[in-house]
């Protein structure tokens, strides 16, 4: 379980999310929606709370298909916190942190295909909303993994950019006509050959996870839209931001920079 004291406050909830704040985070931190005007010396759940991290796929399978799901997690919330402070039958955590639940192609979920919907292997959007409702009844807040650094290679944005150089999504990613000599931040190959034409794209982790280009204001605007959606429409309580050190690369070098 993770201590929520490392979470970062966002004033004004979804309406005031700032990417300057996001850039100041790190891979083991989270952002929560908090009303404007809250001071640091007030008791806020994420400052002293305890989070229980959940890989939904492996937690509890409600329908017998061999994959854990949101309904299964909802059915077992009492194990995490049954809402009774005096209980000796639950862990007493007041927060659950969900590893990625967006639609993706992999088992781990860090190659997002659709930022606006729950992976159907885990259930439906309404299943997530119901999880939040039931969690709140027990005093549990729900934060979700947000993967802003890269998308999955099957994301419609990348597919459009890959197949059409004139696509408005082209500049959402990094491209090079020749293979750059620079390696990734830990010496790995980070430029990957396009399967469509003689060019290369940047993906710090894997060829199936191309990095987004945050120098493009459209990318920044879209990510803010995603965050707002999960706070306002899906009722999530906050986020854990993945791979923040690699969000903005250092110019042409495209390696880990002090600025992030």
C-alpha cells in the first residue's frame, strides 16, 4: 500500500488542472481534485491516507472468464475497507489506486488505445462509476493510473499519424526520416522503424508505445480534456501520473532532461 501524502494538490478540481503541475510530478505521485481555498494545514484525505494498489486483472473475477474485473473489485471492497473504523476484518485503507483500466491491447494497460472508456475486459464505464459510488460509501477514494507520456501503437491517433503524413495527428508524435544516433535515457533503442514507410518514430519504452509530443498544444489540450472527463464524468477522485520524467524530452537529444 502507498502513503497518499505524496499526492499533489490541484486547485479548482478539473477546471484548474495545470500541466506545469503535472510536469513537476514523478512516477509514484498522484493528483487529486480539491476545492479552491483548501490550505495545507487542513485535514485532507490524500495527505495522511493509505492507498491500496489494485491490478484489476488479478484481483477478483466476477464472471468466470479468467480475468479480474471492476464488478469483482466492487464485490470485495469490504476486504479493503468495510466502512467501520473499529473493524478487524478489513485493511482499513481509505484509497484504492487502480493500475490502468483504459482500453488497451496489452495485459498491463500502459499502451492506451482509448482514454475515454474502460477496457471491456474489465467491464463498462458504468461499472467504474458504480465502483466509485460503493467505495465512497465505505470511505474509500478512487484514483486511477493516467498514462500521458505515450499511447499504444493501435491508438487511432497514432494510426492516423502513421498512415497519413498530412494527418492532423502527425505532429502528436515524434518522427525522423533517418535513424537518429541518440539512445534512450538508459541506453536503449528509442527510435523505431515505421512499418508503413522509410521513417522512424520515438518511443522511450517500446515500439508498441510511441511517445506523445508535448510541444504540440493540441496534445496538451487533449490530455487536459481526458483528465477533466475522468473527474467530472467518471467521478474519479484523482490520478497517479505514469512516466512523468519522460514527458518532455530535451530538444533533439530526446533524453531524460532536468527540466522534467
